[in-house]
C-alpha cells in the first residue's frame, strides 16, 4: 500500500474530519474517504473525456457499435 504526503487547506481538513466524525468515524476512514474520492474523480474524468471524444459521432452509430460488440461477446461466451 502506498503512502501519500498531501497538503490540504485547513478548511477542507476540518470539513472532512467533521463529516467523518459525525458519521461514526473509525480508524482508517479518512484514508477510505480519500481513496473513494480519488477513484470517483478518475471515473468522472474518464467518462467526460469519452463523451468529449464521441461528441461529433452520431448517437445511433455509437449504440449500434455497442450492440454489435455486446453481441460478439455474448456469442463468444456461450
């Protein structure tokens, strides 16, 4: 497991620690909170970039491509 040394504004630190404490915080909850937040942000950025990349494409062609690929995967797993 990696260790990070981060600088966080005092206001953010207080807000997060207060939130965790008010919700029955236990040892390790701050690390779990940060891990979940980072994962969610990566996911959101990934989705945003995919949407931007596909913005010029016709939505029906994207749906057709998805249906085609799902069909190939289903046919291969039977």
